[in-house]
C-alpha cells in the first residue's frame, strides 16, 4: 500500500507492526536528505549481489523457529535468527503484515532505537538497484539513482519506520528433517528508524508477507522450502513459526481462498456472528497480521461486537461486572467481584464470536474467536476487550485479525495455492516433522 492511498500512517494507538506501507525512496516526509542517503559507502570488500539460482522445490521439508513473547503484558512476539558469517543472534518481530526483513544497522546508524544485541554490521554484499527484490520495495515510478545500491524505506501502520540499504547475508537455518541450510537472503540494513506507538525492544523485523522480499518468498525462490509460512502462538505465551508444508495435515485445516489482487494476507470478505447468531456486520474485509497484537474491527463491526459483549454482561444474574473506567490498559475494561488472574476464571461469562467466509460449495468457513482470543486480564485484574476500533486507529475499512485472536491455532499462509488456513492446536510443543512420522 502506498503512502496516502490509505491513511494508515498516523495511528493513535498500537497496531503492532503490521501493514507495511511500501517504500518511497524519494520521500522526504521525514526530513531525510540525499546527503544522508549517500553517506554509507560500503567497504571495498562488499561485492555486488550475484544471483544464485537453484531451482528445486523441496517438498516435505520445513524450517521451525521457536517464538517468544505474548499479547499482554509484553505486547509482541520475537524469534531469534542468526545472521552473518560468523553468525550472530538477533531478536526479530515476525510480521505477516509486511515483506522486508531488516535489522538496526551500524552503517553507521543515524537513528536507531535501543537494541537487545549490538547493531548489525553487514558481512557481505550489497543488493543492486536493478534486482527484482529491490524493485518490489519501490514505488512504481522509481529510478535507480545509485545503480550499485538499493535504498529502501518502510513505514508501518503504527507510525514506525525504517530507512536503509539492502544487503545480502547468510541466514543459517536448520531443516526440521535434519540438515543445515545457509541461504543468502536480502535484508535491510536499517540505519534510520523511527519507533512506532507499539514499539518493542527488538533488533528488527522479520518480514513474512506476500511480496518478493519476504523471507518466505526468498526461501521458496531458492527452492529450499515451499512458499508457505505459518505460526502457532500459545495463549500461555510463546509458540513457533514455520516455513514449508511439513508440519500439518492439510485435510485437517480449514481453508479460505485469498483474493488474487490482495497485497496482504486476506482470507477475503467475512460476516460477523456473535454467539452463533448473525449481526448487522457483513462485507468485512479481513487481513491476518501477526505484527498486530490486538484485533481491529472497523467502527460498525466494533460497535456491534462491543455492544453484544456489554449486553451479555448486563444480562448476567447478579450483574457481576461493571465497567472499569479507571483502567487505562485498553478502551473497554470491566471489574469483577474480585481481581482476576487468568482468563480461564472469566471465560464462562463471555460468548465466542466468529468471522464467516463464503466457503467452497455449501459449507461455510468459520474463524471462531473464543473469549480467550479476544479478552485479556489487565495488571489490575480486570477483564479487557482485546478488540479495538480500527476506524479510530486509521485502518479505514480493513479489519485486522491480530495475535490475540490467532492464539492456540495453527495459522497457515499458503502462497502456493493462495489460501489461508487454520486449525486448533496446542502451540507449546512443536509437532513432529512428517519425515519422522510413519
Ligand atoms: C525475545 O526472545 C528472547 C529469547 O527467547 C527473550 O529473552 C526476550 O525477552 C524476548 N523479547 C521480547 C520483547 O519478547
Ligand atoms: C470508532 O472510531 C470512529 C473514528 O474515531 C468513531 O467515529 C466511532 O464513533 C468509533 N466507534 C465506536 C463504537 O466507538
């Protein structure tokens, strides 16, 4: 999405990282000047990117990475990736709402936020401007002003951004069936970052979107795994991320087709049902975005949902909940008769809601969201609604399913067949690779 096309840039509240707006190298919206851009002269040892092609599509292999973090109180997830030669570890926020992977980078750094690890120093080559991966990150009308390098800028829906230059470096990765890969992957060396409203203490972003620059696309273009990425986030915190098709049985997954023209992962248009009953909210354009901690519904649907939840609470015998106006955690919180510790203590008072997609044939495809996947318990022991008003957040007509609602499900972004799938799962344990199953 280009800047200005939709007003995703100026968000007032946290939208996680998701939804990268595509870059514009001629943008001066941040007071960035060309002098800075050209300041990084790569050391002479940097070679120009050479293309290696190895086209064998390894079917039946996967790469699995443990995920750390939670929706609340941390507010973000991260995976540890090794990059470079010798390899060094970095904490990256896995984001299916954007494409480019980047690290805060000593190029030198003009503006970096605090990082858990020392800043990344590229250990190999620059990506040239003509590289298709570079082109995929630029606006349509861009010119290669410096042909030997690729400048990029990405902006996120929460107001954060990264500006830098593309390099290629080694990503040592283990296959779940055993075996070691060392692909060279294009990534951003980000030397000018602005933190967004949902900023967390990380080294960079792991871009997992549909574009050419995403890690998923690059691994598959090199024939290493199929063009499939998935995650399983546990409501107890943590989980895992995977690439490839080896960890699930497709016949046990609920699938929805992605609209072909969608730049983002979208299972299409949905209707909202609450406790199994239809609401007024139909024609909701849904995006799945692991870079967003909470779920966002556009104003009408948000109002539908919030009013149903409130009505259900009012109808409870003895009215055990009242609105906790003094709890700033999220816009809508309720105080119970006692402070709660765990969502399991309160889930019986709340009903599930669901997003229904037109399925194949007669059957409808439902994405069910139980109370555990739309509520949190705040540090004050109140129950808060983890679904927010997307219109207020500047997301216009997009409805973003965030981490909170994807918990305890395996969510699969299947770029080979343009499908998104989900299946109930316990995400604390990585399932065995098919290679080890008989
Ligand atoms: C990221 O992961 C590391 C290692 O698993 C963990 O120590 C760290 O606290 C995590 N950071 C965040 C912000 O979740
Ligand atoms: C959602 O946000 C919009 C824009 O700020 C506002 O007009 C609308 O009243 C909000 N809806 C609800 C139900 O709060």
